[in-house]
């Protein structure tokens, strides 16, 4: 049985998938949630090492863990040096540092995809008038005066993203990206040896107050069911996007591409070259072992025989991350362990600051709208229970 170490902000979904696939799993993350799989050796940085979460703290904590392979999750893709430290003396199941530096560079990603004929949001580094702008200045359909977003380079899940005010400074760790009006989505895939297999197409939930989020913050995904003609067009374009990114950046293992869908066209926003939040929905809907697929691609270069066009679920599957609306103290959340639609269960007595994640809820429905309604109803029940806990201070 291969010993695998999984590290990231939250490891519950990937660690459970790995355990089901027959691996001997140790997981290190920020939470050490109650519902980690019973066979997983679960370690939390604050509780077990006395360190607040950071990529460098993960590398330090992982140093003495006995494992043959290492798998990193969010947000290690933004820290290639740390990935190199984690991989020392172990087999890296994931994209190596030199690949991360390229694919996580928004300028290089935009230039590469634009050169291959894809419509890409304009990206500018620090200077809005940068003469090295990777975009085509002569494109009449791509004017430079469109609204732009200010984005941190080393960020994820929409954290820190805001509308840029013209004339405002752009810090060294940030960049500007054209705002595209449309529906946020993501395509999940697995890659090896220059080839890729798409595994699922999802709609993203962003900034929804029903889940305690705001702005551009990611708060969930809905894996789409049988699509209409326009969605088929979007799916086909997304598959071409996956092929192009995989070939250009030589990706390996599972990953996802976030995009904004507008007029049947996916405008790529960023590439997540690691396990992403919507992958457990593919596992739930299609019965595909996502960690098993990842391991096969990384260790043996083998891709699954899977056609996403023929694997669409009859219903839509969704998940929503619930964020605390006010500072809260967790009551007895152990009853949530018996509810298959609540995951990432916090420990009783845990202090959760406003804006921090509480747990994840799951739902399903005949289509994306019905699925979202189910998620909202489950979120309301969770918020009501939190409000009932003495001293919780979270309103529903």
C-alpha cells in the first residue's frame, strides 16, 4: 500500500478519495475537520504543530512525515519553491515547480491562449499602459477601456479580488484582468504526457450572500446535468481549451480551468493545476475515483477511458461552502457527522471568525436552479443551528 502525504488548506475531500482508492494517507491542513476519513492520519497545523496555516508551515510540518508520494492542494500552486521542498525525497504526484511558474503566470497564460486563437480577458501586469501588454492592441473588438479587476498573483477562490478604479496603483503582487460579464464556470480534467481527458463541467457560485459570501469569493459549484444546445457549444469549447492548456504547459494529474461563459464562449480566467473543489462532485455523480485517476496519471502516465459527453448525470449535483456571517463559537456539531449532506465539520468549541468557512453542504436537483435552491435550504438550516448555539453570534 503506497504511503501518500496530502497537504493543503483543506484536505478532507482528496484524502477521503485517496483512502477509498486504497492508499495509506496522511493529511496536513489548516482544520483537521471531524469528518476526515477514519483511515486517514489527520494532522492540523494549529492543533498538532502549534503553527498558523501557511505554505511554509506545511513544508516544515511535512518534513518528517514518512511518505512515498506527495500531493499538494490549494493554495500550494502559488508557491513553487515550497512544492520543491515538499517533494524532496518523495515522488511528486502533481505539477512540478517549473510548470507552476509558467501556468500560474497570468500574462504567459493569456499570451499563450490568445496565440492559439482563444478569446481571453485582457491581462496587464502592474502598469495599465504596459508596452509589453500580451494582448493585441489593434483588436477593435477588445478595447482597453473596459472595466478591470485587480487580482493578487498568489491568491485563490476569488479572495482579494476587487474592481479596479482607474488611476489607482497596482501593487507588485497584483495584476489587472478585464472584467467579462457572464456566468462563472469551471472544467475539470486529468492530464498526462501532453494529452488530457475532460471529466466534468460546472457552474461556480460566487459571492452569494445565501452562503455568507460577497464580492468575487468562490462559495460553491454545481455540476451541470443534461445541457441545452448552448451548453453543448460551451462544453465543446471548454474541451478545446483543456487540450490547448495541457499541450502548451505539459500538465500532469487532475486540474481545472476557471472561465466566464459569455455567448457560449468560455473566457479562461485562470488554471488550477491541482485538485479543485468541484472534483468531489464528479466523484459523486459519476462514481469516478478522482484520486485514483490522479495517481494513475502522475505515476504511470495513464488516462481513464472516460467521455464526459456520455457521462452527464440525470440531475445536477452541487456543493456550497458556508462562511460565518459573524464571529462564532462552534457548539456540538457532531450530529452533522450523520448527515451525508454536511461535510468539513468543525470541532466543538472552535472559534470561527466572520468571513471564515464553517462547513460545506451538498444538494441535488433536476437542474442547476433547483440544485441551488436545495443548497440554500440546507444552508439556512445550518445557519439556524449555529444561531441556536449559545454565544455563537451568527445570524441566519
